[in-house]
C-alpha cells in the first residue's frame, strides 16, 4: 500500500464500521462488487474519483477529509448529514 493511501484505507473502514454497514452494503451503494470495495479498504486498488465523491457523500464527510484526514478529522467538525438512510433499510450486520 502506498503512503498516500493509508488515510483513505483507514478512513473507509472506520466510517463504514462507525455507521454499522457491511462491505456488501457499501459496495451495492457504489454499484461495485464487494471484493472491489474490499480492495479499496485494503489499499489494493484506488477508487475512481466518482466513487470517492459518492463515498464522501454517503459518510457525510468532505472528499478532502475522506482521502487525507486523520481519525480526529472524521468526527471533529460539523459535517454534512451522512446519506446512510439510502442503504440502511436492508443492511446486513457489519463485517
């Protein structure tokens, strides 16, 4: 994993778990396979900009915070309301 991916990988996993979502639920929201989303969290592949923007909107953080922010940045400043409701109706337990 490259150094500039460390924050993104950690932030994706932290935010997904914080919102109690499974990888499968987030992948379905992004319209990608679960394994593809898993690669994003592990740093094996980088999401395209469009997917990053969707993830930032889903989790209610800025794109800058999602990609470069530290853990304290994820929860410190008032952020836009997460768009979690759109995928929580049928969500399985977090993986």
